């Protein structure tokens, strides 16, 4: 539930150095790494979503309270899964670890006669234009020696904290507007506005010897301070040192999860990127079990899904494979949100009824629900899920799609047609054939989104992309879509143009590009390099045209040049782990087609890999594999591409370029024989499509 790190107030996520920007290279807000304290509930790798959490800032200080909010340079950073440490140039060593619903801070001070630990309950969001989050209501209370509690209502959600500070001999007070309140034991604020907000919180202060440590333990809840205290007691125990035990438990949990994917081979840089990508893939969505402030019963509450548009293609299938219970919990939470609010959210934040990201897409939860049912997952009332899926298809843009078979923005036509297909599969499995037939008929409305004269999407508005970015989505009827483009050869030519085969390199926009410069770039109608969600699946569209060799080339180039170690190692923001999950799948030689219980196979980046799945272990092994470096290894030209020559699945020949998700989730062994030249592997068949469930090669 808790994610904590240094806080500067800049983008991304509150820790960075940059202003929020969606075009070109972002401008620097700060010339250095710095922090004004350490916040909780940070988001992970999202785009410019307007609001970020960064609640409950804790600041160790040797300055007076008037300096609260000042930032100090960060030095000697150290980061591990579940642990962060750095030095402030004030001489304070800062360490943070987290548990499920707790955070523990440990500060080592220099010698000082009046050190301070300040808890600021008013902090939220980013310290940039339109990025600040202001409490609507708040309350803080001193509970006796070393203990305080408080609740802030942020965007309709009550966040409560119960804090213990292990500081023998120190004083504690509440404060308001950077002024101490001697003897005050409670603060109450109602109807706070941007213009009336003054910072407030609690302060602990006293003398320290050089090297003395102060431990701060915080329990959090969305159901009040009593439950926050219970959470703290359960994970830390009240009144005892907890830092190392909490850190050890969190480290062990991360090791367990990260150990579910294993690889052999690869350069050190490639292995580092792979491990980091796997870690990033599992940070979000964020769960607060038994913590929903909106329904009283127990169960999973996924409060940070930013957004389904980012994660439904790659990250949710990865969770489904290696953390199946968590993926089921996510679906249960989404169904509960739909019960409470009337629709499946495209994105869900720690907020009440706001920012549901409907502009991005429509009806994306349907894909994950259809996949989970195909895998025979337990713990979900499928009939009840179907009720909500059907109802959700008629909301927002869905009403126009229902009546006219086409909506604008035109990409929502593709979303809704696909969601109808996914819902039809569940309805048919539950023996509601009349409903399934009607839904399947409507799912064929995907064709209404395309212009037969061009084979591309019709002109429309597009969210973070253009018609070329969205025109090659992996639909439920790729055979029909390719026919609409003029056949496989014509479709391949279009894909080649999109990926820039034979074209001059594209000059990237720099800081503050002009509108004309950006327009000229978009007019190229080119692949944006995985920093845009519509482009994530496009390399695998070649599979449906009988050209898996092209998929191998594009994916190999992306894995070689677009990811690396250190700053700049991601081609854009991580989109809550969606991009990193793409990297994990691509490195394994697999790609999930969400909503179709289907995976596409490709040459992997590692000689051997395994996934720990429900059925045991799924292994991808190769023969003829050659190690290839990545750009950070200092290479100056493209290393040779490896192509699949033949394949076997569990010892039997696999002449197609796809396998079912059940094949993977049940465990097994995929053997890929690789070579330096394209082969005829997979040319005799195509992945299934609605109009051709088992299509053969097009003459």
C-alpha cells in the first residue's frame, strides 16, 4: 500500500528535477537532485496525469521550522527494493523502508542542540503549476509522548496516519503556518481551499549526539486512525525498534516475487535492465487490502491503477502469469468499483469519482476479465462480472457505438468493438447464447473505424498519437483487418513504412519544441519508439501477415538501443510498469494478446528463461542462440538479428507462431531453434482471427 521516497516537488512522481511536459524534452526545474523531505504514496512512472499523491511529508531538520519546505541537495543515494537512503547536505543520513501499510524512517543526525523531525500533513501532489493537492478537511492530534495521529481528506478520500517517534528526551508539539502551538493537543480544519491553506502538522525536537539515530514509524489507513494504529502495531509492534525487521520482510517478499522470472546468459547490462524492468512491473497497481473507504466489507482495494490504458496489454498479463492471486484481486476490486460507481474505470486513483481517464480509452477491463475466465480462475462471480461488463458497454461513448456502430474519437470504436468481443466470449461460456450472438455481431463494428480507401483509421482526434499509431492494433479479427488493407503484402508495406524501413533517421525534438516542429514530426507517421501505448503491440502485427522475421528485427532493435542502465534508460515514462512489462515479455520471446487467451512467439534475448506459473514452470529454451550486447555496452552498430528457424512445445513440433495462454500458465517447455537468417517458420498459418479462427497463408 505504501511507497516512499525523497520529495523535491518536481516531475516525475515528486522525486525528479523536471517540469511536467508532454512534448519534447522536459525543462529542468532544478539543476540538482534535492529533497525537502520524504513523502508516501508516490506514483511510479506515470505520465502527466495532473495529480500525484506525495502525502505526509517527513523532514529531518537542524534548521528552524521557518525553513520547512526548503530543499537540500541529495548525496550518496542508495536504492534497493523496499529501501532508500541518501544524505542531505545538512549532515543528516536518511533511510526509509516500507511494509504493507507502514513506513519506517531512520535518521542519523550530526551533533546538534536542537534537531527536529517535522511531519507535514498538508503536503500533496507536486510543487508545480496545477500540481498541488490541497486537503479538503484535516485533523491532527497529539496522543501523548512520542505519538501523534491525523487524517487528511484528499480529493474525497480520508487518509489517516498514526505515527510514533522514538526520540528519548525530545519535546513534541503541533504547529500551524510554521508556528509552534505550545500546549496544543488538537488541530481541526474544515473547508480548506487553495487560498486558505497554511501548512500544519507535528514536530519533535531536542538535542542529539553525533551519530544518534531517530526512528519514525508510521501506520496508514483509509479507514481511520484506529485502523492506522492497528496496522502499525501488526507490522511493527508499538514502542519498539522496527526498521530492520520491516526492511528484511519487505526484502524477502521482493526476492520471492522477482525470483519468479529467471534468465541465463546476457551481458551484465542486459541482465540489470531485465531485473529492473521486472521490479518496475510489480510496483503498481497498488493494493490496500481491507482499506476501501467506500465499501465497508473486507477484500482487495486497488487504489492506484494509472492507468488500464497503460497496463492492460502487458502488465496485467504478467501479473496473471506470476502473481495470479493479485491479478484476481485486481479484477475483484474493479468489479467492486463498478458496483459502487457505475462503470469500470480506465484509470483509478486515490480519489473519489474524479479523473477516470475516459479520454484515453473505453471498456478495457473486459480484456482482463475475459482472459481470467479463459484460464478458469476462481474467486470471481462470473455471472455478476458479466452483468457489469454488459452494462459498462453502454456508458459514455458506448451509447453512440450501440446506436451507430461508430464513435469519435475513432479509437474508442476499436476499444468498444473489442470489448464486445471479450464480453461475448464470457456470455457464450456462461451459455447465454442470445446475448453472445448480439455482442459478437456488434463486435464486428471495428470495420467502421477504418477508411477502405487508405486501409488506415478514419480521420479523428487521437489521444497521444495519430491514426498511424492506432491503425495496427491487434484486433480480434486481424485477418479481416489485413484484407481491408489490401492483403498481407500491402499490410506489410504499411508496417514497413511505419517502422521506417529504408527511411532517413528521425530527428528528435529537444527542449521546448515549437508547435510547427511537433506537427512536422507527427506528419512523418512513424513509430514513436515504445514511449506511446498504441505502439507497444504493433511490432507483433507482422505475425498476422506471415512475417515474424520483421517482428524479430523491430523487437531486437528496440531491446538493443532503447533501454539501458542509469538515467535515460527508458524510452519515455514507464507508464506504471506497462513499458517495463513489455520489456520483460519481449526479452522472453513472448507477447500476450490481451483478451484473446493468446501469446505470440518470437526470438528471445536470453538463451534460457523460466516463469514460475500456476502449473509449475514454463521454460523458454533455445539452440543456436548468440549473446548480443545492448547500446550501453558501447556498441556502435546493430548486432546481428536472430530469427526462429523452428519450434517445439513440450517436445511436439510447433509450426505456428502462437500458443495459448493456457499453454504457458499450465507450465511446459518451449524450444526455439535460432539462426542468423529469416526462415519459413510460421509461414503456413496465422494466429487466429474472428473471421478465420484457423487461417492459412494468404496466396
